C-alpha cells in the first residue's frame, strides 16, 4: 500500500558524522555476553532489514530464528566439522594464528538467526533477474548488512558464520527447497566494543587504502 | 595498522530514529538531475563503503568510475539489448506496466560506478570461504548497500542496474580476469525524494509484512 505523502527527512552533517561512526564501529562480533536480547528488539531489527533494496522489490529475504536446542546443537556440530576441514588448508604460523581466532560465537550468543533467499519468490515477478540472477541472493545480503547496522546502533553485536555446510543447515532447519542459505548470524550483546576488526587486531589481515579499491576507466 | 584505543561512540534513541528514517527513505533512484556530483563526495562514499564487513577481512570490493564517453555508451547499449530480451519474457498488462517503468538512469546520472568482487584477492588468506565461497561476492554486496546508505544521507541517489550482460561490462571496462561484476550503479542528485519504492508506486510490487519474512524453528 502506498503511504500518504510525507516531507522527506533532512540528514544533517551531525547525523552523517554519526552514521560514519556507525560504519567504523560495526564489528563482526565473536565474543558475546550470554544474557538474552529482548524479542521485540530482534523483531525490530528484522523489520528494519526488510527496508533494504531488493531486485524488482522481490523482498526475497527469509529470517529464521533458531530456538530449538537440538537444532542449535546440530548447527554447532556442522560448524565444528567444517572448521576442522578448513583448518587443514593452512600450515605453520598462519594455521596457529587461525586457530587462535575464536571463529564462532555460536556457543555464547543468545540468538541464532539464519538468513535465506527464496529463489522462487513470486514477488517482483522476475524483474531484473534475467542476466544476473544472483541479484536475488544479493538482495538478502543487503538485508543482512542493514540488520547489522541497526543492531550496532542498538548496542547489539552480530557475527556472520560462513564456515558451515549450507545444505546441512537447510536440512537441520527444515526449510523449503527453494530457500538458499545466505548467512548464519550469531546475535547478542558484545563482550566488548572495538574500533578495529578482530582479524586486524589478531594480525591476520589489515585494512587497505582507497587507492587499492577505487579505479577509473 | 591498528588505531590507538578510543572510547566507543554512544548511539542514542534520536540517532536510531534517524537511522531508521534513512532506511525508509533510501530509494532505488531512476530519475536524476544531470548536474555533477563533487568528486570528493564520491570518494567519500567509496571510503565509507570500504568500512563494510568482508569475509576474513578480505575487502574484495573494487570500484570503477566509468568516465570515458565511449565506454559509457557501450554500457548503455548493453543495457538496451538486455532490456529488450527481458521484455520479451512478459506479456499483456504486466509487459505494459514494465515498459512504463523507467528502468535505467544511465542517460541522466552524472556518475556511473561499477562494483566488482576480486575473486582472487590475497587479502584475508582465504579465511571463511571454503564451504560458502560466494561470501566473497556477498562482501562486495554489503559495500554497495553501505555506499547506498551513505549516499542517501548526503542527499545523493543511487540506482542499481541489473539488466545487463556482466561479461560484456567486464570487457567494456577492461577489468582483470578475476573480477566479477556485482553491480552497475547510477549515481547523482535525485529528481525527487520518495518514501515508497518506485515499483510500489507503479503498482508492480508492494511490500510484505514481518510475518511473511520471519520464521522460527
């Protein structure tokens, strides 16, 4: 339904400065406090995520709160198995550094949120997907990013677990066949706030400069 | 390089309200004013996008400002061809509605920005990509979403063109072989501000409700 006309908001310099500060201080959180997050707060974050851009306004994002203890344990086992296989790809010092990184907040985070893209959604009527069908998944990724920013603004931390077998997650969560796993998120109050990425603090990978990322043709 | 310690910012209720308003008023813009956007402003948006999350801190995003007239024309031709093919998929009323939607701001937008993911970046040392390698592309998508929000906060509009042959864009822009096109963005001052998506205003696709998107297991 189209909303009645409304004056567009003005975003001033003070807001833009705070917004950049939000980008700077958004972290991939792996260390959580175990106290619960209010359910209303989580629903509010998902609602904000649903304001993200999507191809043809298809809104393909599907959020699944994983609450069942057995399912959470199955996801944890999935991660452990995938992590072990991933570790075998690294040798020597790097492997040691890797092992030191606490890669999963799965045990401590009070909220597990799996995010999917519904590949067969009828919303949007297929618009904009003929030559780059992957934009459907990309729309769900944008929603993850939006949720992440909204969470950080509310003092909530998010960690994205990608070392996981996505097909097994779908099976564990008994999701429809056409849903593709985009992200498995751990959510909760962070144990600490940091300005720099954990992987930078751990000496794994520092940040590049604008000249490494911006080109002209 | 790790920054010196700094007190984390506090994001208050007023900021969170403005942030949600930013999510609400971010639009996929197709109608641009033709006056230029200051180059510093564009660089500032790209810098903010580089603060996005990325798997293993791999920062795979690559931004290409398309300035050459012949290259811009080639991208426009690419879009026209892909759009014609896409139109043939629709029939009757829907096709008429589709044709009415101005799908491309390519002609008016002063700035064309192509966004790629560097599939072979050494940054991040492959961390987190073994079971879901597509998270590399997803990291570049997060950067697009961040740029979009920063742009809206600065009064700048962004439109994402996905009806385009990605391989042809790579050829036109002469990008390295390992770069994969994620998004082709039109950027400029919007002709108007809207609260509702253009596709909703045009009767193509309205928004769903939280119950359509949030599930429990």
